[in-house]
C-alpha cells in the first residue's frame, strides 16, 4: 500500500510536451478525478440527503489528505523510491 501511495501521490512527474519540459504534482490526477466523480454524482443523485453527499465526497477528501498531508506524517525515504524519475 505504501508503494502505491508513493508512486501515485508523492513527488513530481516530469514530461516533455511540445519540446518543453513540464512538471506537476503526481497527486493532481487522482484529485481531479475524485472531484469530477463527486460533482457528477451529486448532480445525478441530488442534494437531499447529507449522508449520501458525504459518501460521494469521501474519495476526494482521501485524495487531498494523501496528496498534501500524508507526507508530513510519514516522509519518503530514499530507499523507498522505485525509479530514477521520482
């Protein structure tokens, strides 16, 4: 589980697009996807029940925690990096 969290949420991902080198936080992808699903589900189901709304937004809250706060509690050690791109 820890390896999956490191490869999905920690550090930056670098890539070249149109000849320019770009980098962005790895956590951006799962956060945006979780936010998208939360908005879509809330639009489809509606906002009558607070418990359903809470269940829809739990994946987004988990992604925010893993992407921005988890590394403060358990920092990444050099031995845990899998490849040189990390």
